[in-house]
C-alpha cells in the first residue's frame, strides 16, 4: 500500500460564508421554532394577537398537520445547527423540513381555508418560507458536494 493512503488530511478551514449563512439561518429558524411553540402552547401574549377566526383555525389542525409542522420547523432548526457544525446531515435535516413544509402548505392552501383565514400576509409569509427553505437546502447540498460539510 502506498503511504498516501495513511496520510491524514489537515482539517480544512470553514469558509466565512458558512458561518454567515449558518447564523442567519439559525436566527430565521428560531423565529419558526418560537412561532410553533407559542402557538402549540397557546401563549396568551402571542396567540392573543390573532383573530378569533385564526385561533379557531389553529386549534382545528389535525394531529398529522401538527406533526408535519413540527418536522418542518425542527428539521430547519437542526439543519441550521448542522451548517454551523459543518455536518453533512444538514442536507437531510433541510430536506425533512421541506417535506414538512410541503404537507403544511398542501393542508393550508388546498385542503382547508388557510389562505382565506391568514390572508395576504399569511400567503406572502408562506411564499417567503418556501424561498428560504429551498435556498437553504440548495446551499447545504452545494456545500456537501464541495466537501465543506463532512
């Protein structure tokens, strides 16, 4: 066997953009985690700002929707942690998050009257969440393929 097989590679330095994207994505996903927890725990200071129609809508979510929402939120949160740790499992975490978002969006805008209840702001926020989720998955895939995520 050649000696090259036994050589250890020096750990590569993480690019600065990984830290920037990781920190920004973690901050973004902390808001999603807070929204999920505050809504599920029905914290008065948070859910009190919703209309009665919105509160009734949130309380009517079937368990499978809540599970998909949890996968979406916590998958994204884990993906952000994975980016900061430069771990390749960040790709899977963001993929799980996107799957949860897909189920969430299907229920909200096809199987229920979520678009009507949440209005233009809710539709716009969902669109923004999609853009960010796809961008984070694409970014993590790119970083994995470049060997940054190990």
